[in-house]
């Protein structure tokens, strides 16, 4: 049974944007016709892999360990040749590197790679492995007389996944970053319990295994945009009233055909168990420490640094409509943009791109949740609510 598209309201509507209204399914027929008269191009499909690697010039690599006391990893998004980069940090307790230089008004150096890692602040150590690998492969801005004299620009962020089945002292180091970027490739991306998502979880009243998710969209057959996220939020992407997974209502090319509305009895059983745990006063909780969704949005559109930051903000705002709460003082939500600058876009097309970015957020989170597998520490969404997921 194909999944039906459910009309939505805000927060996906971009004020004053006809394109965003059309995308949200909230525009009357006569206004939709007006939008077409203005040549606003609608999103009709995702890319061949429904992944951020559908964007020409973008590669992704994962490295993780789930033995010898480890349950953590690192994911790297690499743009050979560089990309126009920016960042938006909405969370109040971030762990990041090189976000300042990505802001509008700062140096225009191209962004070579973004590192997304587990390990909390300790996981920032993976940065060294990424930048050294780029140097060894002569990637980065030239700063000297020989090709080996390069200075790569790498940015990144981390999530807290310590003591989630691994021991507290087992966290990513430079080896994780080096291995992740060395494995970076185009094409299909593994999702769920991989890379920086292997030790993640959602929070809220009912906790589920988090993970890595990705999705893409093609605008008018010419502009491609994709996102990848490490889903480890302080909040939850699951509606507590019926246990439904937010984000699945946006269903491009029938991508969520295997998803069903959760069985009410399964949902009530989960909620009852969560209530009992709460009443028992369980102290095994990571919510006292920041939890975070970190991500990258990439496009082949040619953007200014200011536009790249707007695009990161749009993806962030999309997450805020899917994950509640979001951008709280206790989390470190961070979004990076990588624009490979291959397709010229008009101001109108850029507004369309912002609307699509909001939709990417829900789709990306849903793919992460549906791809995640249970660990001995925490149950996945599909294992907890089997009637919602086809085998």
C-alpha cells in the first residue's frame, strides 16, 4: 500500500514564498496556478540514491567501532575541489570546530570537508585525522611553492554518545577521521547504525535508537540538494500521542512505502512502560548532558556565503518542526552547508531551495529512524513498533 501524502501546515511554509506554499500542500488550486505562472518549479523527485551524494561533487565516508568497549564513530562529508561553506549553530551547548570562519563576512576559503563525530568534545580529536589525510592527498588551498603546501579547511561538530553501550573512555580519535574520509565515496550511503550514528539515541518520554539518515531532492530537473544527519536529539521525532514518526508525510517517489501508522496497542504498551520507568525514578539517563542533531546540507547551486548560511538555517528550522524540543539550551544542534557551485540559480529559485531544505529535514530524520537497528542498550523504532514497519 503506497503511503499517502498528508497536507501540512507551518513550520515548512516560508513567509511570502509561493513555492514553499505549494510544497507544503496548503495552497488553493487557483494560487497554485499563479505559482506556475510565475515559473516556480516544483520538486517532483529525489536523486537516484536519495542521498546527499546525489549532489555532484559530494562524497561520504563512515568509520565506526562496536567492539573492545567502543560504540561510537565518525562520518565525513568531503567535497573534492572545495565548496562554498557556511554553518548555523542553533543549539545552546555545541561542540564544533571552524564554524566562525564559515560565517558571512569572513574569509572566502572553500570548505573541503565536514566531520560529524561521536565522542562529545573528546570526539573533536577525529578532526586531526581528516585534515592530515587531506594534506597528504594535496587537498586544500595552496599556501606555498609546491603542491604539498596546502591548508585544508575542515569544519565539524560532535554528538554525545558516551556510555551508550560502550565504555566512557572509548571515543573517536584521529584514526576515526582518517578512516572515514579515506572511505568517502559517491553513490548509495549506508544509513542507521553507521559512522557517527552508531551510538546515538532519541530522548523524550519514549527513547529509540537514533542513527544516520540522508535524503535528496531535485528541483526542476536542474538543481540537486541533499542532506545527511546524525540523529541524537534532546527531543524526539515521534509524536507522543500515537507514536507516529514525524517526517514520513513528505513522501517523494514513494520513499516511505514500507511505513504504516503504528498499532494503537503497541503504542500504548510503550507509553505505559515509559511511565513505569519514570515513576520508578530511573537514574540511567543521558538527558542531563547535551544531546544533539548535527548535519550537512549540500547542493550544486552556486551560492554566496550568506545564502549558504540561510540554507543551513532553513534545514535547522525544518528539524524544529520534526523534533521537539529542538535548539534548546541543553543541546548542540549544528548544520553545515556545502555548495559545489555548479548551477546558477535566480533569487526565485533560491527561495524554492529554502522551502525544499525544510522538507529535507523531516525526510532525513525519518530515514535515520527507520534504518536504525536495536543495540543491547536501546531499542529501534521498528523493533518497538513492528506493525509500523514492513519486514
